[in-house]
């Protein structure tokens, strides 16, 4: 907040991380109180919006498609899989479906935490 050079990519990254954490918490709560299912879905959607905000087209250097698929392919496949389980859960998994959806953003969050912040390289050069 005090930094006048905060970029929207950094804000999107914080929204992404916060939404991921809260999606896991809301998913855990939905096991005992199913009314948290929709909150979990909303937080996962917010996490994806935060991720896309941090990765908007004009934000940085374009990477080859193969590199993007190598980095983000598995996390998005996991997220797609748990989304399908959420929509049409098998019988024994039904009470856990929102928790699985919340945990589905964790691989994407892990990949993002390994990447340096976009503004870090420009701050080091200043």
C-alpha cells in the first residue's frame, strides 16, 4: 500500500493467493456445512480472475506456448478434473466435492509461488 509503484500484476497476484487460501478454508467448512459450497466456487473463480489479472497479455514478455503448457498444463488439468468432480460427484465423494475444488487451485498456486514477481526484476535494476 505504501509503495507508489505497485503494479496491477502484483495486486492480481495477491488476490490470487488470498482467494486460493480462502477457497481451501471454505471447502473444508463445506464438509460440515454444505452451504459453503457456493462460496468455494466463488473463491475459485476469484482465484482464476486474480491469476489472469497477473498474467494479462500486456504485462510482460511473451513466452512460447510449449513453455506455458509445460508450466501450467498439469495445474489446469488438475483444476479441470476437480471441477468435473464438483459438477458430477461420485456418491462417496459428494460431501467432499467443495474441499476437492478448493484444493484444486493449490497446484496452480504452488507454480505461481515459485515464479519471481514481475516487478522484482525492474526493482533490482533501479
